[in-house]
């Protein structure tokens, strides 16, 4: 009876162990692939940041950069419109300046906030990091 049990149990145990080994290998392979994909994503992000930094460094010192020209395309028309509204309100001209349509008035406020608050804060942070800001000591 023990011999018969051994005869049946031994191949089943081998099959079970082989199956468990394959499962462990498959999980290890999946974990390795996942780690490889994560590493590749990180390398891609670092490369993109390096390219962005290279563009910023290349544009440094030039007045007409892509960022400035893009801002001017939005800011100049809004500046002209706001100037017309203010001049018409203060001096009582008969210009009858029309209000901006619904989505544009929200965008105009966002652009204004971006220009004065966000860009101003970024400049203050850069100046502070360079030691030129308040309390920086002016290295």
C-alpha cells in the first residue's frame, strides 16, 4: 500500500513543484518587466527635462523667445482691450467698447493672474535662490 501511495504521490508532488516553480518564474519575469518599464519611463522623463532645460538655456539672453512671443500673442490684444475699456471709462469717450465673450473673459483673468502672480513669484524664487533677493545677502 505504501509503495502504491509512493508511486502516485511522487509524480504528483513533482508536477506540483514544477508548477509552483513556473509560477514563481512568471512572477519574477513580470516584476522584472515592470521594473524595466518604470526605469524606461524615468529615463524618458529625464530626457524630456534635459531637452526643456536646453531650450531654456538656448533662449536665455534673447528678447524674442518662443515663450515671450506666445505670451505677446495673448497679452497684447488683451492689453489693448483693457486700455480701451479704461480710457473709455475714465475719459468718457464714445467708443462703446464691447465686453469679451463668456470664455474669453475667464481666460483673460487667468492670463492676468499668470503674468503678475505666477511669473512674479517665479522671479522672486529665482532671485532668492541666486542670493539676490531679500535676506539673500547679495553674494
